[in-house]
C-alpha cells in the first residue's frame, strides 16, 4: 500500500508540474504573441515614418531648387535733383520697359552682369513728351534682390540743344 501511495504522490507531482508548466507556457506564450504583434506594428510604423521622412526630404530638395531667387520687379528711383513728376514717371516707365527682359532671371545671373546694366543705361536718352523734351538717364546705383532697384539721375534738355 505504501508503494502505491508513493506512486500516487509522484503521479500527482508530475501532473502538477505538467499543469504548472502548461500554465506558464500559456501565459508567457500570450505575452510573447502580444510582443510579436507589437513588434510588427512598430516595424510597420517605422517603415511608414521612413517613407514620410524620405518624401519630406525630397520635397525639401525640390523647394530649395524653387527658392532660387529671381527678379520679380524692376523699380526705378530717381535721385535729386528730381525733374518734373510726369517726366520722372515717364523715365521710370521707359527704363522698366528696357529692362523687362530681366524679370524672371536669377539674381545671381543679373549680379554677374551688373556692369552691363551700367553700360547699357549709361547716358541713355528718352523722348518724354510731344514738345521734344529729352531726358538723359544716368545710373548711379543698382540694388539687386527680388526687386531690382535702379537709382538714377535724370537731366532734361530740349531736342536740338
């Protein structure tokens, strides 16, 4: 009888160990499965963020290329001694019209040929009214940015003088 009792205790011990091991495996198996699912979702999120990061970098590269500063407007500022306001406006229009081809050009390109601007407008003459008044324009300073500023002096004289 004692041998069979001993066998029962051993059988119960083995059965308890098996049930305990099975319980531990189930609990840790669930945790491991949750960790694997979490790991996969984090990998997918990481891949998505990498793709977004690359797209943002590409967009940034494109926007940097678009940021090349170009001349958008040409402004003529007449310095002292100023002529009559109507002559001043007409001279500004003539000069802006002559330099209209510079609109849309990169600032670096125009800055590289600023001597040409000075030479082109050196002693430029425009007929500004029906009476034959001639306005002689001389460039004093050029400021190149998004707006091309030309600081000029204007001297008026009658045609034939």
